[in-house]
């Protein structure tokens, strides 16, 4: 079935029509994105009824762990329907994330690198849970932060690394927007579009070079999440140690109790033997005296 709302069209099987209506209502009600002009291009939202259809519609180039995909050149979004598992996420937040990709591409074209594209979509969708990933990141503890130039590699290195890359990209864009509490990303996008240079846009909008901003982001992120990640992973380590040590401790205590019981039994047996021996001696002596 086809449903139309404003600049949006949704196509869905009957089972997902109620969800599609709700998604369209949400999209129309929240059709602005941080720092960008209001989008104008028509957008198709395809709601897949099951995992097989979703895979068929997104094609072989999409990652296996993806819950939805935006195709900017076609102004099309493919997402899972009401039968999707819990790992597919909140469908309203997922749609907002994908619409942010399209809005960014409509205004900025191919200028943004992958990490900024994903970070901006997460920031626009209010995916605050990304911070929880950093708070428990073993990679943050062991390896520190990657450079912005190398951050793109994480999105194609499997689900686990991609989760960390999304969290870091979200943190970059959130830190950037916070540099100007009043205008956020508005001037940055204006200068970036006009000059084609992220470094120039950062200088003009925030008075920072790209390298200075990256250093600031690294320092603030490590200061804010490094300690939390250490604590989280220490808790994990102690938990693992507990799983290993506690059973060994219980086994040792059981062995000690068995050994003690054996010693007590041996002592009792020795005492009985001694009593029997003395009794036999006394009895033998009495008989000789008679």
C-alpha cells in the first residue's frame, strides 16, 4: 500500500500500514535538522515486512547488521517493519537517523566524509545511548582514540567495531555543535558549503583549525569517558576473576572440610583403639592376679 504525507511517501504491506502511518506523522512533525535548511526533496520510505524482503531491498552492499539504510542518490530509505527484532532499534529514531542522512546530502552533497555523515545522523536522531558505548569501551582503554581520518575504517570492520565508530562519530559532531551554543552547526555548514573545506569552515565558524579541534575532541573525550571505561572494564575483570576464583575457593573449602572430617575420624579411631588396648591390658592383668 502507498501512503503520502507532505513530501514523504511510504510503501508498506498491510501488516505494517499502522506503523507506516505513525512514521509518516513523525517525519512530517519533525522535518528540520540541526544547522541545515528545511529539506524539500520528496522521499520514499519502504517498510520491509520481513528480514528476507529487507535484505532483497537493501542489496548486497549493505552490512549484515544494519537495521535500515538511506540511499541519498535515490532519496529512498529502506527499514524493517513491525516484525523486526529488538536489535532493529526504535523505528522512529531509526527513521530520523536515516532522514538526517538524506537532509545532509541534499544540502552538502558529497562533501561530508563517512564519519561526519554517521555522526550527524546520530546527533540529529538524539541517540544519547552512543555515549554508553564509550563509557564501557575496552578499545578506548587499550588503544586510545583513532584519528578522524581513520575513523571511517571502523564502519566496515564488523558490528562490534562499527558500534564504537558510530559512538565516536556522534561524539565528534556533538562536541562541534557545542562550540557555538546559540547557532550550533549553522555557520559551520554555511562556510563548509561555500568553501568546500572543513578546515576553513571550522576556522570561520569556531576559530579552530581542524587539527586543533581534533586535539580538543580527543582530550575531552578521553577525560570524560576514559575513566568510566577503565572502571567498567575493571568491573568486568573482577567479575571474570570472581567467576574463576569463587568456584576454586568453594572447592578448596570442601576439600579442607573433607580432610578435617577424615582427621577427626582418624583421631576417634585412634582413641577407640587406645581405649580398647588399655581395656584388654587391664582385663589381662586382672586375670593373672586371680
